[in-house]
């Protein structure tokens, strides 16, 4: 990768977020980022996060600045053909959001509509390592609400 496409990253390892949370989206399209996540990521009022859409799932992706920079570095390492959709869809729909004084983020209407997230509803926030997924609860339940017999977890549990 040449220096023109690389983004400088801090030397410290990236923070990881795990777990599932169920914040409520209010009438203005805001949800509270759980205090546990804010603590893990060292976020305070006016901290910036990046929200964008997923290319394969009907959910949104929430990155913190360091994880977004690492993700963009991985995109830069792809061939142009591989990176084309990600540049166009993921980076093209990315929006910078700022935490308000009570720890809320406002989901832009375009992204909220893509994710099927309705006002005054519960959403699901899944920590999946170096980013978080934001799901409409109904869509999550339709896709993952039952048993997942072919997930491969049995193999992993026996390792």
C-alpha cells in the first residue's frame, strides 16, 4: 500500500466492543449509546462516531474514529474492483455523528430508512469487535430470532 492511501493509526490496539444492547429510538431519531460502550471507547460529549450502511445486511454500521481509519486502510489495500462497491456504498453513505451531552446519537433519516429503523421503536446495537451493528429489532428477529442450526458454533465450542 502506498503512503497516499494509508491513514495513520495510533500505536495502541483498537478498542473492541462486544454484547447486544436494545436502545430506544425517540421521536427525533435519536438513541442513547449505552454507558458501557461510551466507557470502553472513552467517549464524551461531542465525541465523533461514523454511521454508514452495510453492503450485505439491512443494518447500519457504527465506527469510532480509530476503527473507521483502520477500516479505510483495509479498503485501500483492496483491488479497485473489490473496493468499488465499498467506496460507493459504505464510504459514500457514511455520516459523522456527534454524541450530545446525554450520550445520544441522531440517526440521519436516509440511513434510518435503509435500516428499517422506525421512530419511537427499539433497535438492537450489536458489538461485533471493531464496529457495531445497528438493527431494526423486527429485521433482526426475522433474520436471527430463531435457531441457527448451520452457524458452525458447535465446531468452535469443541476446539
